[in-house]
C-alpha cells in the first residue's frame, strides 16, 4: 500500500482556472487575503490552485511559458500560496500535461497525429481536439515547467489530462519502427504509448528536485497501479450521466486497497466542468460527503475560480456548511478503513484507471444487498476476506491460481461468473461441473427456484453442465439467434425449452454462474440477477456483517473503523433521475428498521450528538433499531 505523504486529505477544494483569451480585467476583483479568508471560513485544509491552465496561460512569473495578458507583474500563484500558508492551508499547484493550447498553436510539431494523419478533431468545444505528443520537444518544455513551479513553496502537484492516445507523428513512427512495434496492431501502438507515458512520468517526478517524495503528487490519467502518485484521487461529478452515482463506489472500493491517502473529488457543478452560474444543491453536496465518509475517503469539491472575482460567495457558503458537518464526525472517521467480508477480484490494469461496467454492477449489487466489500487485483491482500467474487479470467496466471487454491484450503469461498468459469476450471476449483465451451447464443435464459419464469441472461458467456454439484439455476435455450436472411430479420428471440445444461451450480466451497451477471445487471437491473447471486452468497456466506432484511434496497450501509471508533453508517438519500441526470434536491426519509451487526458491542450511540440507543446482544451480534432517518445517520459501536 502506498503510504501517505504529509497529512492525509480531509477537507479540500480543487480549483480549475481554464481561462479563455480576451478577459481584460483578469483578477481585477481578486484579493488573495480575502480568498484565503473564504477558504478558512469554509474549513478547507487543502486547496488546488492554478499555475498554468489547459488553455496554455500561466498565472505565475514564468520564464518559459505564456503569462496571461494583462497580469503584468502580478504573481497570483505566489499571492495565493502566501495567503493560504498564513492560515495553515496546504496548496497544490495545478498544471496540465496533455493540453496546452497556446503552445500547441505555435508548435504544430509537438502535437499528436492520428492514424489517419489528422492533428485537429472536429469538435472545438471539446478541449481534446488537439493533444500534446510526449515524444516531442514538448516533453522537455513540460519538465522545465515542473522545475519552475517547484521553486514555489507548494505542498503538492496536480498534473492533469495525462491522456493515453495513439500517435503517428514522425518521431513516434520512427521510435516504433526501432522497437519493432507492429503499427497495424492497435494494442501494440497503445502499449508503446503507455511505455512512453511511464518513462515521462518518471522524469516528471525527478524534475521535482528536492520536493520529490516530500510533497503530494497526483498525475491524473495514470493507472492506479503504476506508482509515481502519492495518493488516490477519484473525480466523480455524479450529476454527469457518463459518470453518475455508481462511478465512485466501485473505484473507491479498489483504491482503498492500494493507497493510504484517498480523496473523493466531486464537483459543485450542476452541469459540467466550467459550469459558471450552476451549482448542485446543498443536499447533493451533503450526499457526496456521506459517500466519502462511508468509503473512508476525504472530500474535495471541484470548482472553477471566476477569472475576475474569485470564489463565489454562495458556493463558499455551501461548501463551508458541508465541511462543518464533516468536522463533527472527524474524531470517529479520520484515518479509518472499511470493515469488509467480500472481495471482488479484478485484473490490474497498467493502462487506465477506468474499469468495465461489470465492476459497477458488482458495486451496485453489493450495496443493495448490504454486503461489505473491497475490490482487489491479483496482487491484493484478499486472503482475510470470507468470500471472493470474480468475472475475469483470461489474464490471470498460474501464480493467482495457486493463491486461489490456498485461499480455499484456508477456508475461503469463491464465486466464478461468466468468463471466470474458465479460471475456476483451470484452478481445479470447479471439478463438479463440465465446461462445454463458450456460449454461442445471443440471448439465453435461465430458471431458478421459486418461479417457472424463464429469465433473460442478457449476456451469455459459458455453457456448463452440472456433474456433482447442486444446480441452483437451469440453462434455457433461446429459439433462434438474431439473423438476417435478406427477407426477414429474426429480431424477436423468445425462450426455448430447458436443456441438460445449468446456469448456476453450487459446490462445497465455490459456486459458478454461466453468464456475465454483473455486466448484465448494470445495463438492465433485472432483480432476478441479484436474487441469483444472493442465493449463492447466502449458501457460501450464511452469516453477514450486517443483517437488515427490512431496509430498502436504495439505502446503503457501511462499517468503518479507526483506532478510536467503529462506526455503522446508514444513507437513505439517493438521486432522482430527471431524464438522464441524477439529481438530489431533498434528502430521502427512511422509517426505522431493526439491524443486526456481527460482534457484541456494549453500547450504541447516534453520532455526533452521542445519543444512546437501546441495544442488545444475541448470538454474538448486536441488535438495535435505527430510528427514523432523514438522509444519513452514523452510529458509534462501543
């Protein structure tokens, strides 16, 4: 696990400051002392401010870059650092690796060229219509920029937009030929470009000079697993449909197994980055705080500093109220980690941070079933969790197969789904089934106990046959695959008859599901998919950390622990979808339910007011009523 550098993140603000040309009175109404006062009143411990923006303008006394016209002798970066440090507020300097439009306009040879020979994209409202090549003269330019910025008394560097894209500029083509890269193989080209990124990242860290390993460093766009970064920072913006409210949880469950210092950077924006005049509601910002606390993360709100006036008073007020609320919980949540019972197993990815839809489906299912989980890659410390679930297979090696066998021998349980059935067979952990092969049906079905309905898989993967296990779901064929014969399209594919094959089989210590149940769930939300997974989990993990059968599926729970406190979190609030955008205007009300938590705790208190709750111990568990909850409630278990 990567250890924290300096004080861990708790309460932060991330400022973008991407400023178009033509603002004649830039920073005209900005006073750094007033700005720092606003941050202090908003209880901010750490702020990210601009050194240079993606438009290519610098906001400090640069010798190599282009200072924004009209700034004269002003050095806004130094002004903000000095004012914030007087108030004990840490300062990270922002600059952009992948975008520098002023430099790009003057140095066409520093730009990436696509496979079809183009430099510019069609959509000039998309900032990535041109991007910098890391094999060009821009590389040394950017390293010199880092050296300049590190001359300032900064507490961290945030290097943005480190994109991974193909490049067929003359230099990249020459280097790929030297290295024997097959330029007709898209994966080989991207692998080469990623190697370039990693070499460049190492040079960036060295360019920090005596600040290396002494201040925080985040390179936005690098994979979590390749090193260089001092902490995990997840940019959420949950009101944006492409990210949404399922994005943060799955990444948080993974990065908290990799990094000691973790920050959820949500946004105050109602729309998108640079949304001047739009802000989420106070309830929405509170919801983001609750998500951060329940995942053992600090909270940061992304904002965009107004180029003339600075910090918007209304935004400052809302952020301040949220941070005041966090402060009340801090003795119980600082330096916390999540208590978990399930591990979701994925393959480490050296290319990107993003993970597939299956992981979001797993995260959603775990939340709805009130199951406590972490996400681990093949190098993760998953040995102490009770149950592993995986949907990946092909890229795992014999070393992991041995680990899985040892894990089961030591009492662990595993559920293999979809393509991971191959992994289960290779590992010798699914000897009670026969793997027939890949499923060629495009919409197979299944039946489960309690219903004769033939439910759609939506994502068939493997055909399996039960040999000596317990069949918990039967495989149902579809009548016909989609075809087009020139006259008719076989679009409608109804259920066929039961077959000799199985959809889900349970063994003594393992189980398997033949289709990609989690990817299918996040795309379709068929409740019966969740029920099928729950059946297997109940069989392999009969005692859960949290039992709350009457709690609604939309309510989420968590258990966190630090050296002073064990906390049970309940969040009732969830977004209302207005068209495709998740919006939170008001908190959701939850009627009191009975919960049972594993472990005998003598006393239970509502935080932060320390109001005692009646509780009792039964069979090694603690049982109590939550009381009616509006939005969120935390309980201290003593």
